[in-house]
C-alpha cells in the first residue's frame, strides 16, 4: 500500500501540468552569484538627415534618408531603421525602410526616385521621423526637417 501511495504521489505532479520555476535574485549579477539577467540597451540615433535633389540622369528628384545609429549591445543588435514622413498638419504621408549600404554598419541609408513616393520636393512642410529598433523591439526616434530643392 505504501508503495502504491508513493508511486501515486511521485506521478501526480506530472499529471497536473503544473510547473514551478525557482529564480534566484538577480542582484547577484554575472559576477556576484545568483542568476544573471540579460538587460538590453535601446539603440540611439546619433544624427539623421533627409532631403531631395534633382537627378538629371533619371530626370526626376531623388529623396534620400540617412541615419547614424548606435547600440551599446553592439551595432548588429540594431534590427531595422525607418523614416516616416509627416506633412505640416502632422498627417502621415509616406514611410521608407533604411538599409546598411555602406562599409560602416552604423550608417543606415535609403534613396528613392520621387515618382515612386507620395512626396513632393517643392513642399516645405515635411517632417521626417526616424525610428531605430533593436532585436528586443526597444527603439529610439529623432525628427528632422528635410532639405528640399526649391
């Protein structure tokens, strides 16, 4: 009888689906004992710039967006950088993804022929909001007024 009772008690936790997790205090950190906790730093946009210019080769204006993004967890922790464009009333107009197109991994860049956008190089009321996301979805934003041709 005791054997049956002990077997039943030992199997009972497996049948209930209940999981108990014990976590040590994170105050010990990596070097002081306890469980280490992974803290993530958000990316930081150090500077950003945007604008448009006339490109005679393509016969159209070109819009460009550029940002320098830093992350204390390493530059490769930065997952994506976007540029959202708003008009003078604050209405969203268009957005663009930036890419690492230079040998420097902290520089994110993108350029577009104006005909493929909803933008007008002659309009002076735009604001560009750059947003950089890291792999943990932490982010930083920066707003700039783009250079326009006229």
